[in-house]
C-alpha cells in the first residue's frame, strides 16, 4: 500500500490471496479503479481511520497481509511528468502484479533501444515490477513510466505505435520478445 498526496491510500492487491485482498479492500470502503487498484481518499480522517481499522480486521480474518511502503506511488510521479510536458496528457496506472493485467500486455510494447534500460528492465525484471503508469497525449503519443526494482529509479520511455509499421517487425521488437535467432 502506498500513501499518495493526490489519491490517498493506494493498494495493489496481488499474490495467492488476491481475491481475498480485493474483498477486504471492498469491505473497507476502498474504491476499485482500473486493474484492481484500490484507493481510499483521506479527506475525512475519522472515516479513513475506520476504513483502515476495518481493513486490518478483514486482513486478519481472511489470512492476508497488508504491506505498507514509504516509496512514492508511481502515479504521483507520472502526473508530475505529465504536467511538465507540453499539451494534454491523460495518466492511467496499471497493476503489474496481476497476471491478467492489461498493463503487463502494454508493457511489451515499450519502445527503446533493444539493449536500452527500459527494454532490459522489462525483460529481466518485469515480474518484480509492481505498477506502471501510461501517459497518453491527445495526439496519440504514449509514454510509459516504470520503476527499476533494484534501486527504485524511474524509467520513462515511449510505447510503440498501435499501427503495424513494416519496419517494426524487422528492426524493433517488443521489450519482452526474445531476440531473433541468427542464421549462418
């Protein structure tokens, strides 16, 4: 769980108890957003405290754990990046901890040099990444903001266009694809 200045408490349920975690969060008045990300606004302290108390009781009842981190939430960093860029950018957060995650599928199209830091991180450490933010410009450009698992540094890169470029297949592959085999 993250503390976000803009969103409040942000939870990314994952692991073998994901369904129970979602239930515990729902029963604790967290609102579910895209891809199972749950948010609790902290604008009313008494209500927030009651929700947190209920969450911990439910977690104990369902046999799940609640982990809290001091790390900043990736959504906050992505919003700051979007505000600093020209034009209008929409920000969507994806929960990479879910196997059926739409964000995990989109991450495959991270666009950087085949041996660049974004491609390397996604290929080698993608399973350890908890969330990613996707920034969409009004003209169709898309960026990804992700965090390197080992040192928590942010990586920002482009997503491949959603159209089929002939050169895309031959010169650039999705970050999670294996390199083409070499023929002699």
